């Protein structure tokens, strides 16, 4: 009697928790299952507790089995078959999350442009951050698996980490500090085609696109976003000849190298489809909006509760210069053909800007980049998190006779 109780209680507990772990944090499970975000959040917050309970259940089941509990027909290949299934349900998501990605918040390696040229196509889009003359470029391909890139030296004297979600085609740099405490960030899952990070110091989840603690309804406990913009790699070389480039080179350990090759192959095939097919490859979305095709690339900003995005073709139609007001502040959206980059700038002069260059020098003085710009991300992800967004907002255009920075150029 006792043996059966131990066996069945242990079996139910370990299988249930193992299935939940695989479903909620196994990632590939979302190819076939609709995973609820609140289930993910619960498991992210209490991962170690659930794992301990699951392993305890497995041990209980095995003790019961040794004591003679459980029917023989349950084990087609004997107790090891069920044990291996349970171990797989726990081991796969743990390895995928904690080993497969190997986030590099503190250990990223940056190289001079002369070396990076051998790894990045000149026309490739790179995510760029700059501070006090110190510039860094991150290509989508190099960032795709680690998701986080930063080092102890920081960027121009500031602790700034690049965060990246390939499912959203979104890179955002943050200062990894909330309420004066440095965060230990780790990528845990994705929902709404956007990462969910965890601060391992507090156990609290953080939605990548927002940057604030998930449990903070006021949105005040948040990381400070750092201006992040896209440009071509050749444009980066012209703008910042002394800049650094993030490279995620293969490890020297042959087993780890093979594991990384497998992981990156899985990532690459899925992300290639994500860029080509209209439907999300993991459809865990809760909001749909047909104002734009799903995979349209948009440049979106948020100021307060006001969210606005622009498409590259609309920017081109406006000759690469748009004046708009977002959240009560004047902004300028501009495309620089020399550096192949869309920038969004604050304009507090009260006068529309007629000309601005890549570095923010304008006819209304030196402008500062908008730190909440999300560059070139997918429309279906942007509108998932900002459903009340406006599209292609503008106040006025350059007066007739003004310069046309896009004449003969397409973005």
C-alpha cells in the first residue's frame, strides 16, 4: 500500500512538473502548444522550487518502485524508460535556457573593424550604440544566440548592455540597473514573439521591449534605455572608423562547438522563416492588427503613453525627413543615405527641422537621439505590445525648395 502511494504520488508530481517546465520554458514547445504568459511568468519566478519538487517526486517514484509499487504494464521498457522521459522533460529546458544561449552580459568580446570585416557582410544591418565617442556595432547574426552582449569595461564609461530578440528583430541597449541595484540578466523565454528576461538577483521577470519589472504596474522600476539605432556595417565603418564590433566566435571546446553549431542551426532556420512568412513561427500573440503586413519593419518610439511607428517606405516618400510630435515633444525622423541609417531625434526648438545629418547636427542646433527608439522591428510584435500605436505620424514636411537627402535613393 505504502509502495503504491509513494510510486503514484511521485509519478504524478514529477511528470506534471516536468511537462509544465518543458511546455513553459522549452521554447520549441511553442511550435505546437499555445503557452499562456502567466504560466511562463510563474515558472520563471519559481524555477528552482519547481525543479526541486519535480526531482523530489522522481525520487519518491523510484523509491516506491523499488518497494514494489506501481503496475508492471506502466513500464513498457521498465522503470528506466519512464525515468528517462521525466529526466528529459527537466533536462532539455534547463540546458536550452542556461547552457544553450550563454548570455554574455559581462563577457562579450569586441574586436576592431579590421578583424570584424572577415565575419560581417558590408551591407549587413548592425545595431549601434555610442557614448563619449566610444561606438559599438552588433550584427543580428552574431547576437542571435547570446541575446545579451556587454563587458565589464562598459561603453564610454557607462555600464550598458545590448539586448536582442531575433523573433522580434529588436535590439535595445539598456543600463542594467533598477532602483540603484545592478541586474544579473538571463534570457528565460519568449512570449508575444519577444524575450522575457529574468533578474537572477531578485527572480523577477522583465519583458524585453518594456525593460521594467513585470510585477511593477507603475512601470517605474525599469532599466534606462540607451539610444540604439541601425545602420549598415559599411556605414558604421565610415561613421566610426575606430569603433568596436561584437563577434560571437566559436568556443575552443570541440563538444561545446558542436553543441553551438546545432543550436545556431535551429535558431537560423526558424528566424529565416520568421522574416519570410506572414504568420509568426511561434504564434503566441494576443493582438492582431492588419493596418500593416505582419512582417513590415517599423521604427517605433514611445514617450509617456504615446506610441508611434514609421515604416521605411513612408520615410522615403517624405524625402527622408519627418517632423512629428510624440508625447508632447517634437521629434525628427531622418534617413541618412551616406550611412544608411534611420535616426529619430528630439527637437525642442519649437521650429520644424529642415535638415539634420547622421550625427544630429541640424539647422535648429545639435539634436539628441531618442532613447526609446526600437529600430526595424516587426510590426506584429510592435503592435502586440503597443496596440494603440499611431502609424507614420507627421506634423509637416520640409518646405518646398528644401534639400532632398533621398533624391535617387531608396532605403
